[in-house]
C-alpha cells in the first residue's frame, strides 16, 4: 500500500471513529436517567466480559483495566443511591459485595469470581429492564413515568467510566 493510500485509510478510520463518538455522546446526552442506568449496567457487563477474556488469555493488564472500569460503574451506582428509601441499604450491601469480589478477582486474576460478579450484574440489569417496562406502561403514575422518561442525571458518570 502506498504512503498516500495508507494516510487516506487512516483518515477514513479516524472519521468513522469520530462519528461513532459523536453518536455515543448524543445517545448519552438524550437518554433518560433510567436509560443511562441501563447503559451503565450494559457497560459493566461488557467490561466484565473483556476482563474475563483477559484472564483467560493471560493478559493481566487487560483484565485489570476492565475490572477497574466495572468497579467504577458499581461505585457510581453506590454513590447515587437515594438513601431516603429503606431498600437503599440492601443495594448498598450488594454493591459493597460486588466491589469486594471485583477486587478479589483482580488480585487473583480469577475468571470464576468475575463470572459470579457478571451473573449478579446481568440479573440486576434484567430486573432494571423489567422495572422500566412496568413503569413506562403504568399510566396511573405520571410522576414515575417522568422519572423514567426524562433527564440526564448520570451522563457525566457514564462518560467517566469509558463506556
């Protein structure tokens, strides 16, 4: 490949990446708080899967980098708990447990521990999806519908995690 063709190919690749980044940014900025929460769950699961692959492929740096991303997302969930509700204590306990297991998976580079974390995250994500569906369909509760439908509460946190 000629130098000119190589430069043109690189420029095209950069433009595609830039376009994708703009799309992702728009998606984040227009998402409801509920959708942002779902995106964070999906991001944590994606990074957890990459961490497991890193462990299985004997790439400790990749595993570490992605476990740290999972930990940041879980910590964001923990930091944004609305503590005026009694159930927040239960979520706090789950998040503390998941953070501890991530830490153990990272120290030991143990994919089984990370798979356990992923099982919990998938279950929580799936439950969140169900809550979103039920609230969206509950026409008798416009306040809850508005909370699911509007706002940008976690956009900055979503961007910080690198999703």
